């Protein structure tokens, strides 16, 4: 559930929120409350707006994932941000706590990802296959605890469950991600994947904007990895 102190950055055109694991970014067919509507309601009350509040979803992160989500507060910003997403001009960095350390400890992964709509799951293949889409990311190992590793991921493409599927493919399932081979679930039902930062050139002011999302405070493992 959205709280006002989840706002990490805001100006007249942009809003970045630190999403909690389990929250929906946009409403689903079940009509369940989502961040988009919760933030609109908050802005309407805070700013005493008489009409509808404009809020555009620039990108989504999976429901069990936490971290930074970017919204547009004006239609001008939304159009420009959508084009920047298409051109790969918005840098999105994730932190993943994995059950194994990647070998080698840094590199680039290239797979072809195929989504199964029935199971809401994606499979990563080493070679092109049917309607599978190319998926690329860069990763590096940041640190490790006794049983888990902290991996930083820079997304180079934006495919369905891309990070989850690609890390699982190389034998490094994300902690809590039962759908992709994790040993057990997390207590909160989320997975240990966090949208750590967003970097972009402001779509209107043309100035660099960088936002870092704090990791979930209540999780002791995330608290340990905060040092990296």
C-alpha cells in the first residue's frame, strides 16, 4: 500500500515511488487497488485538485518485486519518457539476492525469452526459438553472505520476467522466487529483487536525474546487503 514517504523524487513532470513487494503498479482485471490509483488519490487530496489527476505509468515492475517505479505527471512528459524507454535511454539498475553466485562473477547475458500467458511465466533459451524475444542484461556480483549472493543487474532490454528467467537459466534463482526455481518462499510473499535505481535525462528540463530506492527495511538480509 502506497504511503506518502514512499515518494523518492517529484517535480512538475515526474514522480518516482519506492514500491513495496506485493503491490500492483496498475489495476488488474480483478479490480484490485493499485499504486496508480492510490497515488492519484493522494495527489488529488494533497494538491486540492478539482478535476482528474493525470498520472502516466512509464514502466512496470512485477508484483512481487520492490523498488523504484517511474510515473509521468504530465502528458508531455509521458510521451517523451515512452520514447526514451523505446530508445533505451533510461537506465534501470536492479539488485537481486540469488541462491547461487554467478560464474563468472560479472558479464552480459543474452537469451531468447518466451512468455507463457497461461502460467504467467517466461523461459529463457540459448538460441532463437519461435516467437521468443531477445533479452540482454549486464550483471556483476557485489557481495555475499553465508547462503546468498547480491547481484547487480543493468537491464539492456525489457522482457517479461526477464531478470528472473535469465538468472534462473544460469543457475542463480532469486531468493523467494518459487516460480523460477527458488528453494522456499519469502515470508512476505515477495521475491528478493529490487529496482535499485533509475537514471535519465529529464524529459523537459534536459538535466540528469538519478534516483536510488532504499532496500526493504524489515528484511534482515537486505539490511545486511545495504553495505555494498
